[in-house]
C-alpha cells in the first residue's frame, strides 16, 4: 500500500488519509529554485516540525501548502484538497498563522475575531463561544477592545494565532509562531499547541528556526536546506544517527588543521568545524575524550574549553547542512539574558 494514500487505521477500523502530502513539490523564482523537489507525508493528528534557516525554502513551502502560492512543479494535497486545483477547499480546511500577519491596526482585537468568525460562516453565539475558549491563548485582557495598532509585536502574534484557530481547523500551519514572543508567552503557546493536538486531533505543521521548539513539540522533524529536504525522522532518531556523544572543543588558532588529526582517530565517527568550534561525533564519549584531547595537543592548537555532551538537533542540523541554525543560537543567547529575539 502506498504510504502517501493512507496511514495507520484508527481504533474503530478503516483508513485515515494523511493530512498533508507533497510529491516533488517545486517553486522557482526567476532562475532560482526556492523549493526543489520536496516530498512530504504528514499523518492526520501529527505535529510536524519543519526546520531550516532563512532562505532555505520553509516559508515558500508553507505558502504552497496553504494554496497561497502556485507550485512550479510537483503536487500537494492538504486535508484531501489539491493545492493547485482546489485552493478554496484548502483555505476552508486550514488555519494559518504566517510570518506576515493580516491585522488591521484600526480594528480592535475583538472586531478581528468576530469578522474572522463570520468569514468562516460562524454565527454570533458560536463566535462568542470560540472567543471565550481562546481567551487563555490571547492573553490580551481589556486590550482586546483596543485598536490592534496599540499592540506590541507579541500581542499581534497571539491575536494572529487566535484568528487562525477561530473556526477549529483540522490542519494548522504555524510559520515561526514564537518569533517576537517573550519566554512566558512562548511556553504558553507551546502548551496551547499541545492541547489543540491532544484534545482536538489538530494536525500542526510548524516551521521554526528554534531547535528547542521543534524538540519540544514535534513528533517528527524535517530539515530543509537550499530548497531540498535533507533529513526527516523523529527528533530522537535524528540525534541517534550522528553518534551517541559529542566532544566539543573551542580552540585558538587554525581549527580546521586541528580537526585533521581528530578525523584519523578510530573513536571519532565524524568532525564538524564552525569558526573556532570543533565538534567530534563519537560512540562512547568518556572513552573518546582523552584521545581527542591528546590529538588537539599534538596539533599545537591551544584549547580554550573541551566539553562532552549528548547530541542535540543543532548537531543534526550541522551534520546534514554544514551550518548551525543562527536563529536558534540568537534565541538561546537572548533567552539566557532574560529576553527573546524580536
């Protein structure tokens, strides 16, 4: 049976169609392929994380799946609707909180929510009920009655998410939803996404630059680089692929030349170099630390620090793309300092 046409049967029997499929999905801008042959199959009820740096093709892929951008090649379906031939069906079946919010600064938050409900065919009592259900997520208090032009960036992001959820969509697209949110609001949004998925069975397609976010929320993760899907699996399985442990050295001098000696060690399965940081992937960290330290000493490169840790999604990303995810590094640094990127 073709895995793109059915997924595991529910307890009552029968087959459930995947919420999202894509086969050879492509999009070209001029001579450049922004998305170049992406294949996806997201089962109904899954939280799927889509990772990549700016310019990798994340947002372009999401815009095609939301039927906001016509593919240059390949095909895709969302909630059973073809994105090219049935865009209206896609629009009615999904909720989408994308990077560019569709918020009118002159309307109040309440007016936005009421209008969005009416556009999806909800009646007054239904709209009021949904707004009451979403109040914990919105967290606007009396500000919901003020014009959106008075809102902070984080408040606008929360309102935009509520607008995407007003009609209880079966599939929710979140394009970097926590950008601009403080840590408390970010954790609250994570909780809401988990609750939606758990209680309503909502399928969530989450794009993010924040690896911690994908690790916390996603059941499976896809990594996109230069328009191609270069890795896909559960977060734990992706980490296991690159080794049991990581030995990380920060050095003064030529890190690349120092890495040559590490690559020759039998204990080392792979080495990545970014600036002055050398990361060695090893099967047994405690056994490998001493040979790594000796090899670095023999290379004549001063070592500022040498640490042993478990693999992270950042290590996976570095292994398959050759770069770190800058957005996640900035997020971590600012979070440590008591804030979040804005």
